[in-house]
C-alpha cells in the first residue's frame, strides 16, 4: 500500500466525517466512564452490605466522580449522541440515589 492510499483510507473525507468520527470516539469515552461508574457503584453496594464503611465511601466517591465527569463533558456531544447518553445517565443517577 502506498503512503497516499493509507492516508485516503484512514483520513475522513470531509469536515462532517471528521466531526462524526470524533463525536463517536468521545461518546465511546463517556460510555466507558459510565460503565466505570456503574462498576464502582456495584462495588460500593457490596462493601456497604459487608459493613466495610471505608471501602463503601471510597467507591461511592469514585462513582460520584464518574457521574460528575459525564455531566461536565456531555455538552460537547452532538444532540443525538447526548440524548442516548442522557437515557443511560438517568439510570446511573437512579443507582447513585441508592448509595
């Protein structure tokens, strides 16, 4: 493969293509942050059930940090992507409310 053909394959053809590719990658990051927060929430619930207050508080804090990151950054997404993330965030917020 020549250098030119590699560039043509890997580079978006227009600004809108580049924007959509960037938006998908950023959405993926925020979805990973959401999954991470859900993991910490589950761990917090488990530690609370075992009576380990210190680890419960630590994981609860990590959960809240994940939610704060999502809330802070989701405004950078396109409207369509933000709507999908918002639905997932509502479920996440409901879980946080149980901590």
